[in-house]
C-alpha cells in the first residue's frame, strides 16, 4: 500500500512537472540550425545547434566533417514543418487570441497564424482583399498537396505600385481554434511565381504535419 501510494505520488509529481515544462516552451524563439556530423565519411549524426551528442564506436584520428542542414524545423502551434535555414524568423505572440509567425526569404514568405476562435481560408482571403483595395485584388480558389492529401485554399492576387503578389491561404481545424498558413510570393506579369516561392511551397507540401 505504501509502495502504491509512493508510486502514485511520483506519477502525479512527474505529470505536474511535465505540464509545467510544457508551459515553459517559448514559441518566440527561432528554431536552431541543424548540423550533420560525419565521421570517417560513413557514420552520420544530426544535431541541433548547442546540443551535445554521443557517436558510438571507437575512433583513432577520425576524419570529422560538419555541415549545416539546408532547413530548420518549425515545431510550434501544434504543427511541424521545415523551412529554408537562411529565411528570417519573426514571432508576434502578444495577443493571446492570435499568435503569428513570419518566416521570410527574399520573395517567398510563410505566415503561420494560430487563432483561438474558428477561422478559415475563405474568411481570411475576404479580409485581405479590402486591405489592398478591391479594385487592386482578386480572389480565387486554389489547392495544394499537404502530407499526401489535396487541401483546398483561397488565393488573393494583389497589384499595387506596379508590383504583384500572390497569397495562398490554407486553414486547418485544431482542438483549440484554427491554424492558417499563408504562402506569399512575388509574381511576374505572366502570373508566374519566383523559384524561391515555388521551392518554399514544395517544401511545405512535403514536410507539414499536424500534431
């Protein structure tokens, strides 16, 4: 009985500690760079910047090669995805009802928005259009493959000052509210996206997952 009680107390304590630890996650911190450590050209280990690792085996005068992974991993807001490691990262978490992250390259931009209430891609697109002036923006359906499934979205194409941008909006329901992905890119006179924007969308398509 005493052992059972002690076990229950330990479980309760570790559960509480785990919950407190989860609350400590700072989602405003930029994800760390990832590095591949290669030993003698064959043994590889991937680690995060600032992280220690142990590579099993015995080595005498090993050849060591360290390279940076081309991607970082976003692991906040109940999702995971990879993005180019040279993109900038910015977080705005001041409003408890909506948390926002902007991941930006030269032309391609990924905006991640987590809402405490229900929000969908059509509603967001209709909110974006008036910001550019309805005469300067048009809205149309779009879609992309995410995690092997075709996901519907809404696209806003806006032209101002001789420059055109495309914003594709996708929405996902979560246990607590909604998540929006907005993929932005510059487009030319023929409506073609930049190479950076195309690569960003393909990377999201392959790596995005809801937890």
